């Protein structure tokens, strides 16, 4: 019996979208450093890392819930949870338990703290092993 493909969630569209007024900000809309581009992240990991980096507000960090991240990025909430765990294991993100609510606070760590990209598959496989064991 063939399994039906589930429709892909669409990323949440912004209610209000405007170009920046400063022409300097329009010149390079996206810039990704070579070490990040070459790191080997899959599309989900890259998307969530970019979202956390954009949402992190200085000292407070990104405190969006996993459900909100999933809704905004158009990714299944379970996949968001797996990716956040992988990024934390790779030491790309730090996770701080929020005492005031249910959501965790995520911050992008400095690149010199990241694990070597060769370990990325190990971090991904560890999650799959944990899922199979439960």
C-alpha cells in the first residue's frame, strides 16, 4: 500500500513587508559567510539557524517557541525540535531554559566554538538512534 504524501507546510507570509529605506541595506540582501556555507548544514538546519540568528535580540536571545518557529519556517514541529537539538550538539546554538515560561532561549554561538563539521553526521545519527530506542 502506497503512503500518501503529506502536503508541505508553507512558510508564514509576513503581514507587512517593505524594503529597507537605506540603499546600503538593499545592496546585499543576503550575505552568508563561506565557513557557514561550507559547514554542511541541510536545508532545515540552515533555515532554522538563520531564523534563530535573525530573531535573537542581543542579550535576550531568540525566545520563540518551537511551534512558532515551525509555523514561521513551514517546517514540522518535530523536525524543528530535532534540528534545534542537532544545532545545540554541534555547539552552533546555546539553549537556556527560560524560568518565566515554557520556551527555551536560543543564541547563536561564535563560530570558533562550533564543533568540526565532520561530527555533524554523528549528531544527526544520535537523534535517530534515540528515536529508534524509544
